[in-house]
């Protein structure tokens, strides 16, 4: 098992050796100011505030998280477009054998506004991205979503990096 909370600076990822090989995660994201961002073929307005993005990687969690933390990458997933303008402040990581991301997204959807269709093109969920003006509330709700499934995630704090404006 790895510690409940530890910090790293992106892209330096020494503690990632303790990350599970497969599992589910929630990215805790901060967008300092509202802006309209092109996501694939559509433009989406993102208010300034805090977001939780739910994902899983059952075949390579470390590589997936490394990719999310990487500043310069080809845009592939919806989240890649948002992360060009926003910062990951933390990641809840849990070792899971099954895809539980939709169940976590359902829990978060009960408490926060979803960004419709975001990150959920491969399932029937309304969204896998949720918005809040309150960082503590969205972080607490993400932890609670894992707990509701009897899973104790680790929280990795990400030290800030410069975000292009």
C-alpha cells in the first residue's frame, strides 16, 4: 500500500512507483478564470472554479496519469483540451480490478453540475466531469464517492506548474 497523501511536482513523478498498475482515478482540476475552450468539434464554456474528472485505466494507470500530467501532448481525450488551460491540483488513485468510473461519476453527479457529454463518449453517463466553486467540497465528494464503494483512495497532491493563458 502507498501513503494516503503525498506530493509531487509535475512532470517529476518519483512517487509514481507506488501507484497501482490498474485502477480508477479522479483528477482534481483548477481553472483560474472562466473561458470558452474548443473541445473537439464543439466549443464549451468552462466557468472558473474547480473540476473533478473521473477516469480509469485497467491496462496502464501509471502511463495514463503520466500523460494527464504532461504539459505538451497531442489532444486525444476531451480532458486534454481542458488541461491545456487548467491545472491538476491532485489525483485520487485507487487500485481496482473493475471499471468503477461510472459509479463514481454517478455519485458526483448527485452533488455537482456536470459538463454534459464530457469524457463519457464510451458509456451512458451524462458526464465524467463535474464543476464546483468550492475546492474542499469537490475534493471531499470525490473521496466520499470512492468510500461509498468501500474503496480507500490515495491522494496525490500536484505542485503547481505554469499554465498557458
